[in-house]
């Protein structure tokens, strides 16, 4: 537990350190404002013990001016501290989100395939904001409390050490109560963040597939699932709030006990002449200044636990080990790579108890077109993902140009090996911007060329703004076949040396598929092509067909078209 807490503090310190100058400036302003807090009770004591009894009317404007300047100074320094803190927090949250996004981009497909997108979004938004609250609100408030406590306690001891002795024994009680509630608040905060992440994850998945839910008539079932998740989140919130309120009530009783003791014993000292009435009023004011911020520790402590839960959730991302790294000796793939691919005794599984590939060996020659066929779940798409290094093989070696893909820099590998999935991702930008996403320097002539190859001319002419027509979220304004052809055109525009087509014509009719692949013959003449398909024409189009069964090659055929015609 202690090591875990230290690691959380180190992580937070790393986020705060770049903006330490702003935080130090804010703390200096807090100290000055805290010193000014001490002046108010002294002004009141002066009025009660001296100005009013002596009827010093000429002093009243001076006392009023001092009172005004004290409050104005506190307001000014508090505002400056708040602004410095705000700037620091905004800069920190910006930097943290950007850093987390870059880290997420480096994590392998294995990480993202096993994490709900909604939960990741919740961490990037809500949890980063909670950590910002810790840096910009909780820590400054805690520093303010510590500073005020130290200054006020010192002043109280100087003013009347006997009366202060009544207050001091309550401080250990206060600390013991805090420790007792620490674990309960921590667990409650972790549960709230976890339940919130689950609920956001469900909403993201549900809303992104709501049409499918409607087609399956599952609206009521999904509504019940959401109701259960929401109820769990509400119960967690209520439990945490109940803990906070009970903690708050106990602390308030401690404070009331201290205030009652001060008033009782202080009044006795005034009656016996050991203390003036003004000093008692001033001491009572200091007692309020001492205890009321401590009463606010409930809210601060609760926010601290919430932020701590967020820190732990963000650390889960930053400490994730599923990163595909370049080896120190990794080299860039040569620009004129021939495109050879080889898998040697490759084994892979997405889950340990379910192997997908088992000792598979396959060689694909430069410029060769190979079709991978077989029933679903036999590892065809996995081969493409391993060649593109979305995953690393569990055993064996994947070679491109005779080099282990782990010895090739990822940037150069993915510039030469282009993977087109069955369900392509398009962005909510124009058709032109979607096509240029992988090659921003492509010319208009190149755009028109790949559009012709991908059978997109009719689409371009049909769109109201042609190339500059927005395609909507995830390309939702296009049909499934149009999205696949746009993705294929985008891949062709990247000038691949190795092209992997994973069921990328599955949404096309047979005639369009035939025209498209036939039109690619010349363009892909020197491009190594792996096409994954269940359909007849892609297998006829290929130079060789590799049939997969149970994660291994069951059969290979170099004359599939001839055997079909026979």
C-alpha cells in the first residue's frame, strides 16, 4: 500500500513539475493572504478594548481603512493565487491529455481490442479533470489550511496559551477520525470511478451500434442493462456521499466541542480579569479560523480520494506494457523494397487457451498475389495483422524483405505494408481529406487515378460537392461498399510495397468486385498482395490460394482458376 501511494505521488509530481513556477507563485500569494487573515481579529480587539472605551472617534476612519485594506489585500492575493493555479491546471490537463493520447497511440491492437472505448474516453476526460482538480484546488486548499493553521496556532499561543491548551487536545482526535475514514472513502471513490467508466463504456458501445439494436428489437433489453449500470453507479455515489456526510458530522461535533470550551473558559477568564473582552472576541475569531478550514477538510479529503482513484486509473494506461517498440538496432525498410514476406513456425493466440496460429510457415514472393481462404476463425486475418505488426507473434518469426519485422522501424514498415480491413474507418472530413489521410502530398492526378481504380468516379460525380463533400461520422453518408472502395483508394494512394486486403470487397456485388480487381492488375503488378476472402473471384484473381484450417495451412493451389473451370 505504501509503495503504491509513493508511486502515485511520483506520477503526480511528474505531471506538476513542468508548471512548478506557477504553483510556487500561487503558494506565495496564499501565504501573504493567510498572514492578512490574522489582522482582522486584532482590529476587532483594538476596537473593543481601546477605541470604543476611550471614545477615540478620530481613530474610527483609520480602523475602517485598515479593515478595508486588509480585506482588499486578501481578495487581491487570493484572486492572483487562483489565476496562477488556473493557468497551471489548464496547462497540465492539456499536457496530460496529449501525453496520454500519444501513449495510447503507441499501445498495440491487443490493448485496444481488450479495453472498452467508452472507459478509455472516460479516463481521458473525467479522470484527467479530476487530477486537474487535485492540482488546482485540493493541493492549494491543503497548503492554505496548513499555512493558516500554523500561523493561527502560533498567534493563539502568544495571545493566551491557557485558552489554547483547550483546543490542542482536539487536534489528535481530529487526525484519528480522518485515519478511520481514509480506507472507506478510498474504496468508495474507486468504486464510483469504476462504475462511471462502465456506464460510459456501455453508452459508447450502445449509441455507436444503435441501428443494429433497433434491427434486433433489443431496445428494452439494452435499456434494462443501462438501468442496472446506472443503478450501480447511483448506489456507489450514494454510499460515498453517505460516508462523506457522516465524516463531516463527526468533525463538526469536534469543532463545536472546541468552540464551546473556548467560550466557557474564555468568559471565566474575562470575569476574573485574566483576559479582556476584546481578547476573547479575537481569540474566538482565531478559533473559528483554525477549525472552520479543518471542517472543510472533509470536502478536500473526499476530492483527494476521488482524484487518487483517477490517478490510479490514468497510471493503468501509462504503465501498460502492450507497446510495440522499435528495437534499439531497428533499421528503416529500404525505399525500393521488393515486397517479400515469410512466416517461419509462427504461433499466435489472442487468448492463451485458444491458439489461432500453430507453427505456421508461409513464404510469399515479391510481387506475388496470394489469396488466403478458409472458414472464419482459422487465422487468415491474423496473418495480415502480424505482417503489418499490429501484433507480435508469440513464437516464430515474421519476415519482410528477409528481416524480422521487429528489426524494422514501425514507421517505415507501415509506410510499405498497408492493411485494409473489412470494416474500414473513415473520418468526419471530406472525401479528399479521407483519401489524403495516408499521403498528404498526393496530387490531384493521383487522386483521380486511384478513384478510377477503386470504381469511385460515379460516387465523386454524385456527391454535391464532389471531392470536398464531408462524409459524416465514420463515413456514415456512404454505403458499406462505397466505404470499402474509399479505403482501398486511400491504400493505393500510399503506394504500398505489400498490400493486405482483408475482405475489403465483401460489401461489393460480384460484377463491381470483378471490375475492380481486374482494373488493379496493372497497378499492382509489382506489389505483393495478400487478399483474404471467401468469394470465388478474388481466389481466381490470385496467383496462389492458401487454404487455412485450425491455424495451419491445409492446402495450397497455384491453378485455382483452372481447377474451377474444369
